[in-house]
């Protein structure tokens, strides 16, 4: 369907709908409403399943919303726009991001921090900001969005500030995995932890986020020791690491990641999302001894401004993205991707549109 006839018309397409928590997704024909002001229609070519999607699909997140169309790592072709959109044109290659960059708020204008006031991540929001309604429906029943992207659909509607225009030469079935995990891990290290050359860095969790640090030289399993792993790491490094990055969301791992950094200058960066009822506890002397805990969403990257440069790093062979892709399935077999993830059989499964 071309952009010329998608601007003001409802699109009927296939989408993988989660009707209930933890139940297999169902391929349905959905109606996708036209984009409104500052919204865009995107045609999805490739999607990657990320473990965050499994977390919310299992209803372990904040507010379970069903029925819902999940997924937020995708490579897409820009189709059409709503009123007020000027910097994109039909045919542009884009990556949608679960947080936006309005370029107008104090956070977006800041050179030091990033968390867009208008479009920061909201896992409880299943509708569009413009009118508080969903753009997806089946026979009149609204289907909830997921973090503003909903990539498990052949077409979707996204706020324009959540769309990064990228090099059209980049392979969409590869760079789609840069949207969340890899960029988050990379940015958490380079932009937030900021280790100096020769620094020691401990990474907690070896999923896509943790492995995005690259260059691991030692592996430590807490199961191999009869004392807290932070004590083991401190002994290995002569008092603690210079930097640590926590990528699991486990409250015990968060505590370990903080307590394993060196006093005086050590910085721990929290990336993993903990459960609602978790509480972080450490002795106040750790704070007084100048051990620092920072947090980050998306590695402190501004999506529209910074994500294109991450894609260029891949294009320049600085990022080994292909090593993260362990499986591929057609859209019609999307539940296989969930099976791979639940069994721990792979890192990223690329889901491609059926021929």
C-alpha cells in the first residue's frame, strides 16, 4: 500500500495480538487509523523480540494492559504523516524508539542529561498522546499500544518525536536490534559510566544489554563462591572496580553492582528495571565513602540526535551487531520467538514480514 493512499485512510493489516497475559499471540487483521497531528504511519519490515516484551507479556510489569500489540525493536519504512510533520518524507528508513526527543523541553535541550518531558518511557500508556485513544482496533474494539511503538504489526502509528531517520544503506534486519538493548548497554558504559582507559569495569548480566559492552576478559559466577559476589570482585581488583553496569533488574545484582565499586571514585550504573516492590538497601557509609550510583534509560542517548550515529558505528564495522542475532522466524511463526527467549536459547530473534 503506497503512501499516497494511506494518509487519510484506515489501513487493514496483520498484527500479532496478545489477548491475555502469557498466552500465545494471535495473528489478527487489525484496523490502523490514520496518523493525527505530529504522528506518522510506518510500514514494518523487520522486528526483534526483546526480553522486556516477554516481561510485560507475562504481566510482570507495572500495569497489565490487554489486548495489546507488543514490540519496540523494529526496522521500518516511513509511509505517511499527520499534520505538522516536516522532517520526514515517504520512503525514509527509520527506527522507532520507545522514548522520544521533542527537542523543545529542558531535558532535550540539555547537553548533560536526557529524559524527554513529553515522551519519556511510559509502560502504562496504551494510547497515543494526541487524543488519548488507540490507533489499533478489531471490529471496533481498541487494541492497546506498547511504549509508543507496537512493532508486532505490519503497519503502526508513532509520534514523530519517537522516530530516528537513519542511513538508508543500513540493513534494517540488522540495525533494528540497536533500538534498545545494544544502544542502552553501549551508552550506559560510554556516556554514563565513562571509564578511562585502563579502568576495570564489571558488567552484571550477559543478555544483549550486558554483552554490548564487548571485550569481557573475566567471568564470575556467584554460584561458584560462598560469599557475596561483590566481595569476590573487590578482592580480584584490589578494593573494587572503577565502574560497574547492572543489566538484569535483579535487586540483589543491583546491590552487588553498587557495593563492588571502589570507594572514592567508583561509579555503578543501573540499567536493569527492578520489580515494583523491590527496595534498594546499602549501608550509608558507602555513600559517604563516595561510591556513586547512577541510573539511565537508553544509555543517555537522545534518540533522534544520537541513534543515527550509533547506526554509523555499525556501518563502520565498530559494532558486531550480527553476533547478537541468533534466530530468524517469519511473522506467521512469531510465537517461536517467544519460545526461544523463554528457553534461553538465544539473544535476539529477528521476525520478518511474511512473503
